[in-house]
C-alpha cells in the first residue's frame, strides 16, 4: 500500500488546479474604460456600471430588481431592514453557515435563532425551522449551502402559514435554480456575495435582488446614505449609510456574470463525475442528488466522511487529503453558536440575551465529524483533475488504519478554528 503524503509518502498530485478568479481581455478593456472615465465611485447613485449590473444580475436570476452594494453581509443587513425587520425581531437561520449570516441579523437589530440542517443537504431543515418559530419570529433566512438548495417549497409554505418574510442567503448559489426558479427570486429577497472565493467575484461586493419595488426602493435608500431611491414611488425615508459599490467592481462583475453559465456547467459536469467516483470509495459518501436543484451551483464540493468505529478524526482525514495535493477543509464552518467568531454581548447587541444559543445535532456532526469541503476551482479543469481528486480520497480512505495509528503523533494537525486563521490560505492558485 502506498504511504500517505501526510506520513512521508509521495503526493498523489503536485500540479496546481485551475486558477481563480478567472478573467479575460474584455475585463481588461472594461476596467480601463472605467479608469479613463474618471468616474470610479458609487456616487452619483446608482452609477452607470452598478446600475446595469444590478439589473442584469437580477434578470439572470428571475427577479425584477437588483441593488449592487458593498458586500454580501451588508446585502443581508439591508434586505432585513428593507423588509421591515427590526429591533428584537427573531430571524431563523441555519446553525451551519458562515458566521456573517447571523451577525448580519444582529447588525439589523434582530435576534438570530438557530435551527438545524438537513443531513443530506446541510441546508436549513424545514421541520427544525418550524419548531423554532415563536410569536416574535418575523423572517426565515435559509442559506443555499455549498452545492445544495434549502428546501424552498417547504420553507415558503411554512413562511406563508406564519406570515414570515423569506430572505435567501445565496452567497454560494450564483446562477443556481431550484425547481426552475433562480436563486434569490423564490423568497421575498435574495442576497449574494462577490467576495474572492465566490462563484462570481470582484474581490469584494454584493447584491440584493427582489421583485418588489418597495423593497428595492428601500434597499437603494439604505445603501446610499438615506437618499431617495431613483423611482421613489413609495416615498420611504430611512437613515442609511454608505454601502455603495464602486464602478471598478461593477464593471468586473459584468464579465463574471457572462462567464458564470459556462463555468457553472463545467463544475456541475465534473461534480457529477466526482460523485460517481466517490460513491465507490468505502468510508466516504457523496451528498445524495437533489432533483429539485434544476441547475446546480457548486461553491464548494462537499462530501461526507463516514468511517466505521475507531477511525481517525475527520480533521486528520481532511489534512491527509490536503497533503495529497488536493485542497480540502474539514472545519470550513462551525455551528455558529459555538464559533469563536460569534460571541455577541448584550452591551454590543442589547437584543441578544443569555440563552440565545442553540443545540443542533446535525450541524454539530457536519461541522466536527463528517463534512469534507473542496473549493470550487478544483472542478474547473478536466476529467484528469477529477480522477486525481478521487485517487487522493481513495488513497486516504484505504489508509485509515495507518492514519489512526499515527494520530497521536499528528495531534497538532487539525483544522484551525475560524478565529485562529487570518483567512483561509489559498493554495494552488
Ligand atoms: C453563506 C454566506 N453568507 C454571507 C456571506 C457574506 O458575504 P461577504 O463576505 O461578501 O460579506 C458569505 C461570504 O463570505 C457566506 O458564505
């Protein structure tokens, strides 16, 4: 049996994967055009590129309006405020997500209430969300996580029954479709991030989409220092702040949107091949297919570590796959209520009271024992890349005994917690 790279053996792969982000000549031309226009900022609002991008992005996802803004976290804060969520209101969020989903709720003045996730999609579980509803609940905030959609049909029905707003966190779901409907256009509002690792990026950036004019007008007011929206039909006035996007970002995003369908198809094709290969490897399990996802968006490829008893910890398995030359993370997310990036105090957030934590067993299992995350750019190449990934996983899976034996010596090799890492180190590009 070949020795694992983590234990001193040879790596399965030493070539880098596809570079990310991707760009082309048109991007260079657009950026130069913005540069030479001397019109760089977000003001006057909405500036030329930001306006056109917001409209195109919304149309691409089946919504009427799109407000491009500074980042995905602010998109959620603005969407919550636009939907009238305010001080002390409860918003149900999945426990397994990026901490920003929940901190955005706090920043909007509301209280995030954690519900558990579905074991096969890792997205908000409708039953758990239903159990979390109280008389103070005002909204559901499902996240379409990694490569799967939250079960929107059940969540929308649940919301209708309790008069709740639905805001979709689509930071991972650019270009995806659920039952033929674009991500972010199924609920009342949808929020996207364009941070560096995302399926479309301008380094930073975000957008909130909706088909309701009153929400769109409020979004514009909130991100543009309280000024009137362009159409101002509803004459809404609110204290706002400056969350405008720059013209450089918006011009770059235009190219990212053009490139999205082609790259999305390639990822989906490679993900399907990888799923077939992983299904043959004992000790791991690909997430089951999701027929309701009529167009997949794969931000990260997630699969599950399902060893028998007395096996090495998941974090060690992630480190072993990584050592084989395939970027892999175990503790990509933690249940937010346990994360050291989420320690709100009542002094900072008076709406947050002791006891607003949670216990979500499926999220805990995913976070600490089961989930293995591969970044999307490993799926941008061809079948040889997929074969290398499968060979690396297979090598690790067939060396679990050796890994378990070595594990006392490898005690220091574990995924760092979110606060320990200054940012995920990006290898291979
Ligand atoms: C699920 C989720 N929600 C929200 C965000 C926030 O986006 P941003 O980093 O652009 O503020 C991110 C991205 O980091 C995310 O992954």
